[in-house]
């Protein structure tokens, strides 16, 4: 998988090392475990998926983590991205709206020794104010726009990456908050994610 990511254009040695060390098969159901390293999304139950490895790597690379950041992971799902973020940053809060997924992810993360990752249950579109501000925010679900609450919880100098659009087309956006508070925005390409359901996302499946 790591070699495939390199061939696809992923250049960050830190991201490639993290993706080589975190066992993706530990985060997928037994029925699809044989396909754990294929470059595509896989179902994890409750209408959710574990994202395509290349897209995950692209998002992680865009965040440009140096190892000392506090990160918010929106949409824990299987916990795979949270585990990767735990390898790349100092402290990770991962928020999931489905309690069953949060519980399963917590169990796997604990078993793998991801001590710097905390999974909480809540409305990810509103972030997690208790631990804000965050140096980086990674959103693994698509909303109609970037939620105001997430922008408010992004620290000066921080980066946020999130898919924005409807269920037919989404832009993967990278937002960088400059030290003076301005927001710089860049599109990283077209993607397709499950909807961000919440008070500042979609109220239900779009």
C-alpha cells in the first residue's frame, strides 16, 4: 500500500511511515479484512466507510503535521484516521456521532496503544469546544459548507481539511488560518465522502 501511495504522488515521509505502521486490517470488519489494503473505501457498518487510503494520505499530507500539534478528527468511524493522526501529532480528539462506532474504535485504539488519542461522542459538525483551539482539523465527512464552529475552533496558523459539496460532487478543501486570522482556501481535488450529519452539516442523509 505504501509503495502504491508513493507512486500516486504522496511525498511526505512522515505520512508514509505512519500508514506503513498502522495496521488498516485492525479497523475493518472481518468480512472485508482480506481487502484491507486495497485503494478504495470499505463499509464499516451504520452506513459509514473507512476512507480510501490515497485520499486519507492526501488529507494528512495537506495538514503538514510536525508532531507537536493538537488535532481534532471529525468522524471517527473505524478509528483508522485517528490512529494515523496519533502517529503524526501530539494530542488527538476524535469525535463520532454513532456511539457503537465510537466504542469499537476506542477498543481498537486502546489495543494498539494509541494513548494520545481520545474518542468522544457528539455532533462533529460542532467540533469539540472543550479541547479547542486546534492546530489542525480533519473532517472525514462532506458538508454543504465548512461549519462555523469548526472554523472558530481552528487556531491561528492552523489548517483544516474537509470535503464540501453535495452527494454528487465534493471539493476537498484545505483552509489555512494565517497568523492575522485570515483564511486562505485551496481545492485539492474532487472526492466522495459520506455526509456530515449534524446541526451545522446535513440534518440527515442528503
